[in-house]
C-alpha cells in the first residue's frame, strides 16, 4: 500500500498561470510534509515544508495542508519555464522514523 | 560549503556481482540516508545511518547493506546484483535524524545499470 500518492502527470500550464500540484497520504498521524523539486538529471531540493493545517506562503509558492482530508498541495503562482521539473511530495509518518516520498508530478510550463 | 558527494556517478555491473557506493555528507551533518529511485516506484527509502549506527531500515532484502564511518561518510553495498537493482541511488544528509523533520540535502546520485 502506497503511503504517499501523487498524480504522475505530466501537468502542463502556460507561463504566468497557477500550477496546482496535489498529494494525498495514508497515515493519519503524519506530522510533517515537504515539497521537493527535482530537475531532470539532478537531485531533489527542498522547496517548502509545512506542519500545521492551512496555508504557508513563500514567494510564488504556497503549500496547503488539510490533515482531516489527508491532503497537501503546492501552488505555484506566475509559473515560469524554469519551474518545469518533477515535484515530489514527502511525508514523515507518526513514528517519525523516515520520509515517505510520492512518485512525483512532472510539471511543464509552456512559454 | 561543499554539498553531498556521491561516487561513482555511473557504473555498469553484471548480474551476480556486487557493488559499493560511497557518500560524503555535508560537513557537520551526522545523518546519512540512502534512497533508491526508479521511474515506477519513485524514491524508496533504504536505510539511515546516524553516529555510525543504522537507525532505520526500509523494505529491501538483506542484499542491501550499509555502514557509516566516524567521519559520517557512508557506504552502501549491494551483493548478488539483479537486473531490478538498476536504479539511481541517492544519498541524503541532514544535521540530525531525518525523522525529526530537518531538510534533506541530496547528492547527485550514483546511477547503477545491471546487465
């Protein structure tokens, strides 16, 4: 059973639009949620983390967490071609032992 | 500040052989985690080492093993290679135990091809 699920995409949005990336997780006791970005042929890098229900904004990025629905999302406003990458959702489950990663959503921003 | 360094970057092995991959974490980081990345399965957790001790282990067979040295450098070993072991192996370092929620810093990975 998968712990973290994401739509694999590909998701295509025009430049300047809002990209919405979604992630669901199975462990209701999960406490920490992360979004990593991975460019093709590169290693993942952290974009944002969120611990509490609600929204957290950092520049053009907004993470949204709804623990009741076991759902976390990432919104990218004013999408740029440089945002084209695979976005990985990661969750630390209640035992706090390890990260569980989704398989990632491929995003393409079309100029 | 140097990042996470993994060697070798690319390697080709044949079935039945064994392989050792190396990871040097960011200076001062005490935790090293290893992940296997494949197109179908995404990032799968292998194990985490902290202060030379394996702290957590994922659902991989015993052919996958690792260790950590006193300088926090880590190695992972895969014995009796199978075709399905072909993957990108990523190492991630963090200041403290990964499960405490700090940022993971990934290396560029070692791409293993098993023929």
